[in-house]
């Protein structure tokens, strides 16, 4: 296919975290996914340009907006971006929204000038882009990374735009939108096969939890389940908790009231894991990953990271978790209003998890959740939209 027949895609990631001065210091899976997508989508049929608030390291063209007024404010306060976010979140968000609005306007204008065939608004600030999408004379498609009804600013807004083009992350995520929403694709996330590998002789002496330490993620349930298991186990297991808690940054007291006082020789907090190598080691040496989410997970990246390491998953049947866990790669536990039944279900799953073959976990990852497959699915969607 020659150059003039390529589908030209503006991949727009308006979240302020997509900036080389911010992204390495935050948990922002959508941003990491966006970079993987940007770096691997372009081929003989697709040509991609990444629109991001600040400069970011990619191997394709990267278009940004003027952030000088934001930087002037930081300099006057002698703050970094994250300093300002912690100290004055309202100021930070106000400046960020201005940046996001300018970025989206820039992408729509470029499409209207026939520089692009498709505009893909990717990540959770797409609510700014919704009202103006019909002013763009090229197809605009949206990917959202939270449940659609998770926050008030989403659930009161998104249904008004159900007729736009939407890509879901899972079939479960669709349940947060009206039944007649215009879904153009369902595309699962994917990972680069080279970034994760099976550890040949895993330690196998702990259960891993990896994610934000907040109540909807059910971390306390994981603690209670491992403690229950250890009451009768010949070989007790540790629970190793990795992730970010918010005790010093918000009014969320979940860490202080529910988690911190449970830490012991068998319940260990290992902190925030920043890079893929550490994550591979942490997940790959675990007997299992536990994901006892109480809210409707729209996907759950940590699950496919675990499968890529050959580590089976124990999860509650919330949201998209049943779309990822099957009887070959882990054990699903039924949610219940009874905390006791949930803890006992997780305990039983820990006892049975040795029945899951680690090679089968890796094979399932390679069959369903690779970066190559994700990119193929996006490319197919773009080509179809460009024809319409």
C-alpha cells in the first residue's frame, strides 16, 4: 500500500500525565498503553501521530501544545508538576484542563485541514472532546479507561453522546453505557511479549497483590484470605502488597485504618514498583496474583501482566475479571454480600491454585493479550471507520 493510501491517525492522549517530566513518577497505565500503541501501530497501512500535552519519547511524530503558562506558574511557586498536584490540586486541574482543551482543538483542526483521516481520543479526559466531536469533519473514536459510571462527571455526561464512535476495553465495561451505544469495537489491552517472561524456578512462597491500595480494590479481603489460609497450612504463605496508598495525599484513610495495622511477617508492604523488570520479578515469583476487586473492573492490566509471567490469578467475578480469568489460567471466586463467604472462597482458591499450570497461563496470554494483537485490532477498526 503506498503512502497516499495509508490511514492517517491522530492518537490524542489529553491526560496531563503524558509528559516526560511526569509519567515516570506516577501510576498511569493508560499512558503506558498509549505509548505502546503509538510506537507499534504504524505500518504499511496505518500512519500514526501522537498528540500529547507535553513532549514524550516516541518513535513517531509527537505534537504538543504550549505549556509555558503552566511552567511559569510552577516556576513562580518553585514546584514540580507533582508538587503542585499535591499542594494545590484545584490549581493543577484547572491548568491541566486548559492544556487538554487546547490539545483536542489542535487535533480537530488538523483533521479538518485534511492532515488526518481518523481522530482517536484516548484516556479519561475525553469528556472535553465529546461536545465538539461533531464539529470535526473526519471520524472521531473514543476509548475510555474507567467504568463509564464511575464518576459523576462521566455517568451524567457520556450517555448523551452514545451515538458517537466508541471502543470498549471489555464487554463488561459496556454495561455502564446505554444498551444502544454505538460500539465500533471491543479491544482488549495487550503487552509486548518481550517485556515479560516466566521465571524458571519461582519462589512460590507468597501471594501477590499489585495495584492501588484503595477500598474498591479489596486489599483487606486479600489480607483476611491469606491469614485464613495460614491458620491450617503446613507451609504458610506471605501476602506481598505492592502499589500506591494515599494516606498522605487525600482524605482516604483506608491505608491507616484497614491495612497498615495488619502488616506483619506474613503481610508485607513492598512499596511502589516502577519498572517492568521489577514487576516481572514480583509477579513471576508469586504463587498467584490476587485481585479481589469489589468494583466493576473495566479491564485490569495487572492480570495480563501476571499471565505473561506465567503466574495464575485468583479474582472476584467483578466487571471484566471473568473475561480474563478462565479455568486454565486461574480461579474465579463469587462475589457475595457476605464478607465471610468471600474470604472463604478466596481461601479455597489459594488452596487449589497449584492445579493451574504456569505454562498454560503464558500460552493464554500469548493467544489473547499481546501487543501485536491489540495493534491489529485497532488498525482494523481505523480502516473500517475511514471507509465510512
